């Protein structure tokens, strides 16, 4: 009975934590839309250049936050302003994902494991600890032993492709958004920085390039 109650408490704690993060993410996203969209209007060149730099910095910092719908905001900018917004959206999203990934790499794995354990995710915490205590060259072998055969194993074996697909999945803010996915990738210790950068440079490109070339 006690074990069942503990499991229920853990699940409710995870659910409430997810709801709080999702709410904060959408509030920040709404503030970002309010800050950026009214500013993209006809203006003289010096003011426009200053606005672009300010928008880029703001977009990078806020879209790096997990659960902020950075991709949806980027799409809104592209849809409303076309080619003029494409470089800002592309550079902003690449910068945001890179920032989130690098911050995650700096978080001590004991801190991360402690947070997971507090949420009741003790098995996940133990797995993360084991991954980080294993030399990088041996991590794939450990995970492949644990992941069951089938689609999940294929997704892990092709994890960079999986990450690119998730980044481009509509509504991905429900699972952390681009910032959350990048943070998870960095915290996992399973993604190399050069490969991650190449992945996001390609994954983020299609929509901005399309709008830049056609509008």
C-alpha cells in the first residue's frame, strides 16, 4: 500500500511539474510574441538594424527556455513578415538551441539526478548517473542493451535524425519545445556537440529558407 501511494505521489508530482513548466513556457512565449511582432514594421535602416539585433538576442535567450514555443513564434514571424524575418528566425532558433544544449552540458549530473529523484523518477536518475559515469565511447553499448527491440531502438540508433524530427514536430512545446529537447540532448551526454550543431543547422533550415526564397 505504501509503495503504491509513493508511486501515485511521484506521478502527480511529475504531472504538476510538467503543467507548471508548460504554463511558464507559454507565458514567456506570449511575452516574446508581444515584444517582437509589433516591432517588425517599416522604419529607417539604422532603427531597423538595431531592432533586428535586439529581436535576435531576445529570441535566442527566451526560445532557449524549455517549453517556450519558439518554433511556433518563429513560424508566426515568417508568416507575417516573410523573407525579412527569415534570417532572424533561423539564426535565432539555431542560437537558442545551441545555448540550451551548452547550458545543459554545464549542469552537474548529480544536480540533474537529484532533480529527477525528487520527482520520483529514481530509475531515470540512476540511468543518467550510470551514463555519465561511463566513458563516452561505451555509452551507446549500454543503452542498446537496455532499449527494447523495435521502433524505440531504431529511434535511439538514429537519435540525431529523431531529434531533428522532434524539433520540427508541430506542438512539440508539450514535450519541452526546441529548448527543452536541446537541453535534454545536452544533459543526456549522448550527443556530441559538432553532430548536434550540424543536426540543428539542417533541421531548422527548411521553413526559413522557403520563406526567404519565395516571399
